[in-house]
């Protein structure tokens, strides 16, 4: 048990993958500690600072005014979409050995005929400055539909995340129903403007407090959110999403989205080619 949280977690040096996989299937998530070492976290944060400062020329990132410090730059944008496109160093984390050791077990764990092949379909920096808003309840499968329910989120804590600085909240086992809850516009003051999922009971929600370098793996149907950063510190995180190689991705107005990176096994759609994902950024 992680002393920072009430939810179970796994240590990569001692974990039993069968138990972890069963937990992921039953609960919809698995929290693994100490997957990204300090030098890796430093590299990721350094690259995010470069991106937010505009060191990698990109239409999504506006010029920096003045000379902000590194912490301010790190959380300049609440969301930066597809940062791996701008930073070759960040792109290497898509196939990070520690992450893939877990992904090898969980991406298609619920599919009896999964052949072990999977792809990465998105990366995103999700950062909160002091006072930064949270994210409303949602499921990642809503905007990223997979045909086999294999969407797997990877949430990397680059600093300690707590209830005070806006950690994730989840509803364990909320993935089991297979329901995608409708999302609505809202005027809630302490979360961002992303639409909010409604129609479920959130009384069983629990916080996921994480040590720096810990990683949460979670099913695309799992309901999750975060709250406002009420601390004086910055809370940066890097997220990635994976799914089986065989599933069609009807997203971004494409029949089979091809802005993907093949990670394991063969890509059955390789003949369709690949595209470079479009980068984007949002302040709040």
C-alpha cells in the first residue's frame, strides 16, 4: 500500500504481473511506483520547458513575453498536445522499457485473442500552475473510440501529486459497465472548459496521490477527473494513450486515424501509411 494514498500500488521490482493484470481488469487501473527515474523526469521537464518557451518552432506555441522562470514555463500551457512531435527526446518515452513492461501485460488483457501488438495514438502534457483549474469528470474513450475497448491511458507524475496540488481522482471499476456517459457544457468555476460527463454516481471516487516517477495505467472507460491546484507549487505530468494494433481508430474525422506509433508486434494497417499528428496547446 502506498503511504500517500488509499489505493493499492505495485513496485516494479517485486510486482507479480498476473496479479497486476487481474487488478487492472477488475479495477480499471494499476498504479506502479518508481517507473520513471529522476534523470528521466528531469529530461521530460526540460523538454517541456523548451517546448513552452518556443525553442521548437511551432504554430501552436505563442511567443514568450518577458523572461519567465523554468517553473512558470513548465506549466505555461495547461495542455500541450502531441509534444513528442516537437521533441525527439520525448518521443523516446513512447517505447520506454519500464512503461512497456506494464503495457505488454494490460493493453489487451481483457481480449482473449489479443496477439500482444499495440500502438501509441497520442501524447499530451497536462500541467497545472498554482491556482490552475482541474479537469471535469470524463472518460478518454469518449473522444478516442476503440472498437475493442483497449484504450489505455498512461499518466506520469513528474512531481509529487497530492489532493492539495490537483491529483487525479478516479471511480474504481467504473469501466466495467461499458457505458460511455454523455458529456455536457458547464460553467463550473474550478475546472477547465472541457465538457463534463454526467449520469453516474461519483460518491465512490478516490484520489490518486502519486510520488514523482509513479505511473497510473487506466482503462479508457474509467471515469476520472482532477481538482484545482490549491498549492503554491507546479504540478506537471506527461500522458500517453495506447490501444491494440488491430483496432480501427475512427477519430479526427478519419476512418482509421494513422497518426500512430507502432510499439509492439505487427501493424495490420501498415499499408495505409502514417501521418504526423497535429500539435496544439491550451492555456486553461
